[in-house]
C-alpha cells in the first residue's frame, strides 16, 4: 500500500513539474518551498533561485503583514486573486492566482499551493482570437459577395441584363407548377430579331451587341414588373407573362413589335421582331410551352417576319395576326 502511495506522490510531483501553468508552494511566512519550471519562466529566473525566496518580492501588491492574506492562507480552502507579478527583469505582468492551503502535518500552520496563469498571455490569445474572428468574418463577407456575384451571373445575361436561361427555366417551372394547381393562365412569348446576322455583318458585332441591349431596354420599359424576360440564346429572347391569358399576351406582342419597329438605333439601322406566343395548358412544363411558342415563331418567320403568331388552346385554331395590333386589357 505504501509503495502505491509513493508511486502516486511521485507521479503527482512529476505532473506538477511539467504542468503548463505556474505552480509554487509557500509556507505560512510566504517563503517559497517549491516551484515548477513554468512559474520560473513566468518570473524569468530559475527554480533554484525561487526556492527559499519570499513570495512578497514577486507580488509587491500583497503586504506580508496584511491580515486578510494571512487569513486567506490560514483558513484553507480556495482563494483567487488577480495581481501583478514582478518579473526578474523589472517588468510586471498581470496574473491570476488560485491559492489552495492545507494544514501542515502535526502543525497549526498551513502551507499554500499557488496556481498561476499569465493573464497577459490570455489577453494576447484573446486578441489573436479576436483578430482571427475578424479575419473569418471578412472572409465570410468576401465569400458572400462572391456568391452574390456568381448568383447574379447565373440570374442575368451579362450582355443585355435580361435574365439568364437557367434562371428563366427555374422560375417558369415554379410558376407553371403553381398555375397547374390554380388554373391560372400563363403565356410565353419567344422573340427573334429578324435578319440579325446581316446587322452583324454590315455594322459589326459591337453594333449588334448594342442593338440587343437596346431591344431589351425597350421591351423592359413596356413590360409589367411581374413579367420576366430572358435571353434564350444569340438574338432570341423569351418573355414569361404570369397571370396573363393569350389575349393579353397578344396585346404585349403587338406593342413590342410596333415599338421595336419604330425605335432608333445607334447606327441608324432599323430592327424588327418575329414573335411566337403560346398559353399554358394543364400539365405544361417549360419545354412543352416553349415548343408551342417556337412553332408560332417559325410561322411568323415563314409569314414574312416583323409579325407575331399566337398558338391557342386545343379547342381553338391557331391565329395568325401578322402586323395587325388588337386592343386588349393587358
């Protein structure tokens, strides 16, 4: 049994020696009986020089005749305080001291074990932590800005400012699903710039790009806020008209065709549109609605361009309206 106790004591002594916190022991007079290496490093001296010296030299704010200190050491239990530690080089550093005192064997006096932590080190670590948190917040902010730019790129066509094809498909699928449950009417128009290749060939691609930008700007000015225009590819655009039956879409198509025809472009050339329009049917997805509008667009192209075609529901015939503008409540 004694051998086991001796082993435990030896193990405890070794743990104290290598503990990262400063640990030292004093008697009731404040004489240091023991110190580990960590506390010696805090002071800036050696263990050998500390043992036998007075604790009051290290903690000048503690008065050796202070009754409260004597009582704290003498009554046992745990006591905590934050005091400046006087280092060997004359500087002072704030430390937190926890005092645990026990009565000496067969004596009325106590010895106190003191556990010391460098508060200055804590402050440094806290400062470093604050800097790290600030860096992470900045990195998070930059990541969010990057994601927002990527989201904007995914949502919008970079050249014209119209919505991107991907965003249009997602939004159209969502609205068509809602419309399928509520029998809401949604129309879709496909717009194609007539003979756009000739504009590029004659006036250059820059003029062609500017023409597309101008077309989108003009169309947006004639749309409701709830309508969505996207660049479908090249010189082809699609417009989604939520809550709009075929007659309302016809009115918009007529107005867009007429407005673009009368728009002045930078290089003095004229632009016309061919437009195909379709209304949603029960169970429609984007592909099926686009396909019917595309059929109407090809009819408009074959019919001489600068016109629009409507694809009505199954119970009505296709309507060819050409350049004639009908009045509706769109």
